[in-house]
């Protein structure tokens, strides 16, 4: 038998097995997952695999069911384009129900790297993992980063009487992604036994939930929570327009009651009826769903209580001026802060008696927007029940780029989410290489990547050449001013706890 005949037979055999000759070579851009082979791209420093399915599309009969394994595919699947954001009402046109995909970014060479799994912000109702490019974090931190799309709002947290898994489908998706990492990440250069789950805002609150969930046990080793923690509460009047207090975690019975009301409004007696409705028909009910259900198999206990019984190593922190972002967005929407009555706002939010003390403490600032934001920032910062062993930080770059376009001249300070461009290239924001940033800000970004990746590697953010991050106190993260800080004192926590 000639060499050509042998080669042809071998090629045919590989094809029948769902493989290709390329997959049998040392092609570091082809990786094997449990569902099939994927092929990515590289720029020489990092390699990327985008739009990798980690679960079956949650559509039709799989809407509001636990995530299922993706169907195997033959040959090699090209993974050079991210999947769509998950459906999130009528406001994001590129979103879809078929969205359970993830992106893997890894160093171009080497293996057994620490793995960091990112959960995006946006509450539990909006946002997308694809909006955060982790290239710098991967290249400089020498880690593998996985960004995840998961069901949101009505599609991720709908509940109804008798619906199995109601109120937690988005969390179940996150756990399915973590299982995918456990089963597949070694092929991409990651260590499945060294996984750090991290997120910001709603993604940080979800990270807390996963730390306490039985379904995530053994799937993560460490956690980083940025501008969000287990309290999961938005105070009344966080927007000064009469907004009620909002809880990210609610008992399952409350979620079921909201779902039952939505079913009646949509003219359905059963969940199967809802599964047949198109997205456009469901969108009017979308705003009703943004809380996750506890007293469920996924979240047996309220995470605010359950977190006290875990010893998972954590980094927990926030920005120094969190709620200036909210104040700026309100100004952009036409709210006239120059005419706002600070005492009235405080009384409406916190009650008449506490308001007098709050006005005495914060009312000296004649800028009402800034005083209002400081009061809400400090009250929410001090409400967090952070375990004593957690490393804490206060991001304090007063000239950080805000995560949203605000009115010209508005003093955003170190507002909510303004730390993110230090770790990622964020869609719609200037990259750290842009002249907008100073050299001192770029040094801060490099330091933050160093701390985050060192923590993912060893559980200790301290590393050679960086200012020490002591375990007994918080760390201020500011350009050329990284140093220990008493976060309780900075945010007047003794005062807020006395109220």
C-alpha cells in the first residue's frame, strides 16, 4: 500500500471521528471542547476563542429551563466572533435569546495559567460580557480570562408558581459556564483547579451569590467583587425621582407572585403558553424582573446571610465617589441639581430625624449633586457586611474616565465603574493608551492588573515591586498614591451605623 493511500485512509478516519488533520498537529489555535473542536485567532501575544457555546440555546421549549449541554458539532468550529448579548428588553438591538456563549482570551503560549471568569455589570437586567476586552489583563497578568453571556431580566430571573428553577436561570447559566471552564479550560492553557470569579456591580452581586451557592461548590477558588456585594440593595430614591428601595435578592414566593401577575397581563395560564410568545410580546413586562430568588435549590439562603459561612478568599471594593455617576446621569436627563433641596431629598430617602444629622454632616458642600452622591455613596459603602479576612480597596482616581457620557464640566470624580478601563478595554470608552489618560493613570492600571492577577494566581494580591496591600486595612488605588486607607473612616461608617 503506497504512502498516498495510507494518508488518504488516515484522513478519512480522522474526518469520521469529527477531527481534522489540523487538530492533530501542534496548532495552538485549535482546541478540543467536549462538544467539538474550535479554532481561534492570535495576535502573537494573546489568543482568542470567541462565541464558544457553553450551553444549548435557551429558546422555544428551553426558555425558562435549566441550561443544557450544547449539541456536538462536526469538524472545526470557527470562533473568531463573539456571540450576541443576551436579550434585555427593547433597548439593545444586537441582543438575542440564543446567547449562551463565552469568549476565552489566553496568553499565546504556555499552559496551566490561573483562570479569571468575568461576570459583567448592568444589574441582572442589562449589559454584555463581549463589551469587556481583557487583552491587557491577559497579556500583562499572564492569566486566562473568560467573559460570559448569561440570561438577564425576564429571561434569566422569571419565576412562576410551580416553575422549576424560577428566578435563578441566569445564575444557573453562570454555573454552567463555570462547569465548562472546569471541563475544557486546560485545552486553552488554563488551570481548571485555579479559578477566580470576578465581576462589577451586578456582576459582583452575582459573584457573591455564586460564592454562597451549592451549585458552584468546587468550581471557583477565589472571588473579586467590584462595586457590588452581598447586601444587594439599592436604597430608596437612589435616583431622586421617587424610586422605591430595590433588592437584588428576594424570596422565591415574591418572584413567583410577580411572574403570576405578568402571566395574567400577557393572557397566559401556563408557562408553556409564555414559551410560545415572541420576544416583542414579552418586552413590555421586562422591567418587572431584575431580582434573583432565594429559598431555591440554586440559592437556598439569602446571600446576605450565607456569605458569613464561607471562607472563600476575596477582594472587595468600590469607587470613592460611586453615586456621582447616578447624579451625572440625572443631570443629563434634565434634573436640575441647582434647584434641588438637599434636606428634602435626605428626608425623603432616610426619614426626617436622620435627615437633620445627614444635612449637618454633608450639607456643607454647596454642590447639591456632589453632597447627595457623597451621602448615598457612604451609606451604601457602610452597609456592606464584608468578611474580616477579605482584602478591601477604595478606587480613588478623581480624574478617572466616567463609564457614561455626562454633561460637560460635571465633576464625576471616581464614580461607579470608572475603574473598569484600568483592567479592560471597555466598549464605548477611551482605551488606557488614549491621550485622555496620564502616565500616572497608566501606571495605576498596570498596578491594578498586577494585584488582580497575583490574587488569581496565589490568593494574595501582593507581589514584587508593588506597594504592599496589607490584610488588616484597605488599599487606596489612585495615580501615584497607592497606600493603605481606613475605608470606614473615609466613608464615615461610624456615623451611618449610628443612624
